[in-house]
């Protein structure tokens, strides 16, 4: 789609998880080059000073060059009929009606961690928390930092969600949340403990033992250590 074509004024959705994608009414719109990076940066920050934006996006350029590149990127975004960016002499902000999936993820993760929201929404929360990494193919310093922050937030939320589901007597969903955490970080013991706990809650002792042994071998191979005493004590011991 040509960015210069007429687009009705309507809310936009910015997707940054998995890959960059700008949508108007679920229809993708092409955004190229530095305009894409600018929209992603402001989309994550919501609002930032012009000097911060220019310095972060063009760190190797002179101040004058960075500001020139910023003006060009802003001009490219301004060609859309639906406003995406709001500018003042000193700041650049994302338009209020532009939604960002990374913000929806972080908001939902915080809701889980702080025990906010309805308890009957756990399955939809799991779907949101189980999405891809933030712009995984981008290696800009500001992306790497945001990606790791969001990754840790997701992991903590998935661990908490798994405990919450187990406490509600929903071991199958608790297992799903724990396995989602393991897919993100295979060496995270808390998630493996949640898997074993879910198997034990369903009476699947063999599955619990098999998973514990697999994790123990993984730790030995990768780190040369054993699971914690806390984890080992979860495993039923054979009767004498």
C-alpha cells in the first residue's frame, strides 16, 4: 500500500511483538526505513524529547545530522491521513488513539503480578503473555534494553499466572503457563517447578519424575549444577 494514498482517519494499531507491523483497521500499512524505527521508538516510550529521540536513533551521527534525519522521518509519517505522531517544539509523542501491543502485554503482565483484574480472564491473559519477543530482528541498543525488560516482565507474570491457576484448581492451564515460560527461558527453575507441581496435582507422577530428570540433565549439561534442594524435595521419594 502506498503511504501517500488516502487513508480514512481512524485509530491505528502498532505491533512490535514478533515483527514490526502498522495496521489501520487490521489492514497492514507499509512503513519504511527510519520512519519505522521512529514510530517503534516513540511507540514504546509514548513520549520523548526530540534530542533523546534523535540521539537514540542516530547515535553515530552529529547532532545536526541526527536532527535532520529525525525531520525526514517525521515528514514520512506525516503523509498518513491518520495522525500517528504529535509534535511540540521539544517533544514527540504517540497519538492517543494509537494502540501498541507491547503496552497491552506489559499492562497485562503487571495486572497478573499485582493481582488486578477478573479471575475468569486467565486464559486470554495467557494468550497475550505467550506472544513473541519485542522486535527480535532489531539490534539497536534501545531495542535490546526494552526487549530484555519486557522479557523479564513476561517471565515473572507467567510464573505468577501458573501459581494462580494452580491455586484455582486448574492444573492444565497452570501447566500451559509454565511451559510458555520455559519456551522463553529453558533454564528457569521456577517454571520447571510449576510444571512438576501441575503434573503432581493431576496425579501424573511419571510425568513429574520425567520432567524433573530432564531438567536435572539439562542443568548438568549447561551449567554443571544440580536443581535446588527446594525442587528436589517436591519429588516423592520411594517407600522403604
